[in-house]
């Protein structure tokens, strides 16, 4: 009797263990299926986000290129053309801004000769008529524009450090470099423009400005360096003139 109970108890225990293992395996399979089902939408969302990001970048690039072509480039070309026109007018070469005229344009066609019209001129008279030069060939050529005489720019010699009224002036250029030179306070203020030209910046395009307050320096034939405010060592800035003010 005891052996029968033991056998029954072992059978029940084995059946319980088998059921427990089956339930555990089914639970793990369900979790794996749920994880797999949840991973697919997440990858799809990442892919859609990547496509949206690329599409947005392409739109930004198209807008930037359109702005470059329609706004920035015409503005740069217009500014460059204005500088070129001012430079040629300044150097006396304004003829380079004209379109020119093709040879022969504007000339009236030669009249039909009388011998072609059936005239009764003798051969000698016809030969004289053929040898006669047209009016355009005998007309005096127009007088060319007188070139503007280029002024030779010379700067005064730098005074000694211990000379009376000596000041040191520094020019801060747009390129980033700074040049220095000594002058006398009694010298004409236009010497600053000559120095500016010698440095490589033409006074027709550039000007010198005070550091603070920032304003163009007033120069003139009747003004000395002391008159325009340079009474001690000074730092000036080289800046491009406003085209609307020239």
C-alpha cells in the first residue's frame, strides 16, 4: 500500500514539473514574439525619421543655392561693376566702359556710279571719279581724349624721433596689417592721402577714419595734421568709402 502511494505521488510530481516547464516555455515564446513585434515598428520609425531629415536638408540646400544665385551673386556683381567704373574714371580710361562701334557701322552706302546707270561720261572722267576718295576717308579723325597726367606721389622724409612737433601715425588696413610712419604736426593733412595711396589703397575708394569716435578724417589743402586733430601719436583706420557719398 505504501509503495502504491509512493508511485502515485511520484507521478503527480512529474506531471506538475512537466506542466510548469510547458508554461514557462510558452511564456518565453510569447515574450520573444512581443519583442520582435515591437522592434519592427521602431526600425520603421527610425527609417522614416532619416528620410525626413534628408529631405529637410535637401530643401535647405535648395533655398541656400537659390538665395546665392538670385540675391548674393547679383549684389556682388553690381558692387564690382561700380568699383570698376570708379577706377576707370579715376585713371582717365573711361573709354573702356563704352561698348565701341563695329567698323563700317553708320556709314551710308556708296552711291551707284553713273557708268552703271548708263551715263555718258568719258573713260577718263569715270577713272577720276573712281580715284576720288570717299568723304569718310578724307574726314579729319576726332581728337583723342587728352590723358590725365598722373601725379607722382612723394612723401616727405621722416623726421627724427627728437624733432620738435613729431608725431607717429599708424594705419590699420583692411587686410589686417598695420603700417606706421612719423610726420610733423605742421605738415599738410593731405600727406595722409598720399601715404594711403603709397600703401596700396586709392583715396578715391578708401579713406582714413579716426578710431573713436569712428568718423572720416577731414583733410584739406589749408589744414595741417594738427588742425585735423593729430597732435600726438594716433591710430587711424583705413575703410572703404560709401558709394552713395562719392
